[in-house]
């Protein structure tokens, strides 16, 4: 499961160039020449030029410039043989024999145990998808989507059928199924996941797949790291997030919004501003065509019956926002401290141990640690992850859905109070 560094013929020599962690660290993309080096399994790679061609986007690979990217690399890439073809010409050397396998600020024992856990999970077959499960997921989404329209078409737009249609449309969580596809956890071949993802998010949801992948890959690379996790881009224009960032805003006398009331306006402000404030992102021509098709389809379905009503989309989006923000707002939010990859996820992702989540939601913690794991296997991986946490004294966060929702508001309130205190007295 973990290939070890081997001597390679580099720069015409039969021996690899040897580097120290200090040499790697200075090539973080911000110094002279803006070179980007990273380490994978003790091998050093120069990704300065390749980052523009990286399938996952140049930002996600750039976030690890000057750092060890071993565990993130393993988690994101299923087809190791294919990826090695891209890596081979990028290798410029290895870590010197006297250099540790991990950076000094990371826990070597945790790294080793987690990598053994991943090997165990692979051997148990927990990364293999159950096609029947995902077929049922897709089938029930189609049924709910069609039922939402049929209810309004047959019974009219009086209050009861209208809200019944809204409820059916809301439960049809296309966002989570395309999330599975975006993580390449539905099919073994990445290209089939990408193709089906375009059908679900573009044709059935009306959002661009490449836009979502560009954002979400960065989130999983550096979760809850300000300026590296784009899911935090609502700070500070609308919200003040985390104690450190909130106090920083307060001391600088920044007041874009009355943050001490943000727990009250979260529900109304977040969804409508979400897409716009994530900023411009790459959208392919195919995405534009399919999004146009989606809007035409929805207009033809609903305008003859009731006019184009954004309320149904808005309500579904609100539900998605509440669920997705459970692993952001209540968790530790700060600048990138280059902590080991596992600890970052344990601190930033709760587990939701319910049968409902398996069918309707992704398990946030298992999804974060093993992005390519099919969601039907999360419950099997959870005890193994919990045992690892207990061994290393890491809190294993487990919440009910209602508690997780309330923690969003409580966290926003606490952050707002930290901002207000620093703003008035800092």
C-alpha cells in the first residue's frame, strides 16, 4: 500500500539528488521563482509547471507546495499506476537518508497507524462500490424528481400539493449523489464517474461539474484552512468564522456585517449569496450547454403550471447548506498550520451515526479521510477510525443531526462575540 522511495536515474546520474525538509519547505510557490516542490513517499517532485495541467486543478496541488503530500495523494488517487506515469518525469530527487519520513511537527506514530488502517480498509474491500446501492440511489432521485412535478400537475398549485411538491423536490438530493460521483466512489473507472456526474449535477441540477470539482478538491486537500479551503470564502464579507479570524477582524476594526448577529441571519443570507461569493470558477463549454438544457427543461415543466418558482430550488439549497456547513462552521477554522492530514480531518469533521445519513447524506468524517470510499461502507469504517482516535487521544466527534445543526448557530454566536469583544476593546 505504501511504495518506498528508490534510487532513480535523475539528471544523467544513477543516484538521486538528496534534499532536506528545509530545502523542500522554501519551495512553497511564494519565494523567488515561485517554484513548487512537494514530497510523496519520500520522493521530491517539482510540480511548478505541471500544476497548470493537474486534472484536479492547480490550486489543490499548490496548497501542498513545500510540504509532504503523501496521504492526500494516496487518498485522492485510486489508479496509482496511471498517476505514476505523470509523476515520474516530475521527480527531481529524494529525501536524504538522515531525514525523517515526515515533517518534524507531525506525529510519526499517527501517520504509521493511519497508513496501516488504510491498508486494512483496502484489504477488506471497503473502497469497492456496490452498484446495486447506487442504482437505487439514482432511481429514487428520478422518482422523487418526477413525483414533484406530477403532484403539482395533477392536483394543482393550492397549498397542500404545492408544499408536497416542494418536499419531494427537496428530498431528491441530487447534490449528494453527484458528490459521490465527484469522489469517484460510484464506479471503478474515473471517466464513468465524471460522465455520470455531469448528468446528475449539470442536467438534473443545473450546476457546472468542473466548478464543483475545482472547489471541492481544495476543500478536501486543506479542510477548514483559511485561504486554502474555498468553502470558507464567506469570511469576512458576510460571516466571521472561528475564534482566531474573528479576533483578527475585530482588532483591525473590520465590520462588513454585524457579526454579533450572524447566528440570526445565517439561514437567510447564506444560500442566496453562496454561489456568487465563491467567485468566478472554470466552466467548460459542455457545462454551459448542459446547464442551459437544465433551465429549458425546468421552464417547460413548471412555467405552464405555476410559473418559474425559485422557491423550490432555494429550499433544497438551504437544506444542502445546513448539512454541508456542519463540518465547517462549528469546527476549528484557522490558517494552514501544516498539521498532519489525519489530525486536520479529525478536528474538522464530525461523524453522524444514523441510517438516514447513509442514504441521504455523506458521512462527513469517513468521506474526508477516505474520499473514494463508497458511502455504504462508511458504517463499517467508523469503528476502525474511532479505535485509531482512542489510541492517539484524539476526540472522535459523534453527533445527531439536530445537535450538528444547533452547533452551527452556537458557533456563529461565539465567533460573533469574539469579534465584538476584540472590536470594542482590542
